[in-house]
């Protein structure tokens, strides 16, 4: 799977851990780990929650190359 999200980088930039995020979202830490490694992706509702928790725009959670590859 291609690198769709930048979640791991945003967490590092904000000095937050995936464990912290999993606790805030009420999800299993392995789920957040899968998101961070791009093995799976959070749904749009969860992305919105992550965006609010990290105080970043949803677009900042996506890899720029992925956004450019998606045609609307």
C-alpha cells in the first residue's frame, strides 16, 4: 500500500505517541500502529477526530503525493 497518510510524522512533530492517540480515540494501539505504517487507513470520521486532537487540518494528515495522485 502506498504512503497515504503522514500520521506518524505529525505525531513525532507534536511529540505525541501512537499510544496517546489510541487512548484519546478509544481504539486499540495496534490500530493506530497500522495507520502509522500505512497498512490501513482511518475512516473520514476518525480522520476528523485526529485532526482536532492534533490541531491540524485534515489535509496535513495526507501525503502530498497521494493528494496529487487523486483526481477529483
